[in-house]
C-alpha cells in the first residue's frame, strides 16, 4: 500500500491541503483540549477499576474540533456532516489531523 503525502501550507494558524480534490484546513488543538477530550472519552468502572476508551467519540470529536472546509471562509463540520462523511475521506482527514496534532511542527512539514 502506497502512503499518501499531503502538501500542507501554513495559512495563519491553520494548515491547508487538498484531499480527494477538495481543500481542507486543519488547526492544532491545545494541550488542554487534548486532555479534556481524552478524559471525556475514558470511563473507569468504579468497582473493578477497569477503564474503557470510546474511540469513535474521540475520532469524531477530534475532527469536529480541528478540521474545516471552505464555504464563504473556513467552516467547521457539524456532527451530522462528520457522521455522514464518505469513509475514505473521513479516514484521510483523521490521519492528517492526528499527525498535525500528535507530532512536532518540524515533522508536520514532512507528512
């Protein structure tokens, strides 16, 4: 499988690139946003101490908080748009935003 590369351009606080013929913008989230979402998606069973993580909620919320599309300026997606998004597009957007938000600025330029 060939790994796709995306040419990210920094535009102010956003990184923009084209995915499947459409331009998208991605923003970095803050450390507090990451920790709050991780906490929100983690459930610890009080009696057993067993922890579970809600990956679908994490993935969906990460896209909601960090990816935008063009429509008279940059607009965030709605929950419905994320849930109804083509699976291939959703996976690509998730991979890009994950890399932007989980690697350093220097590594971001080499996606």
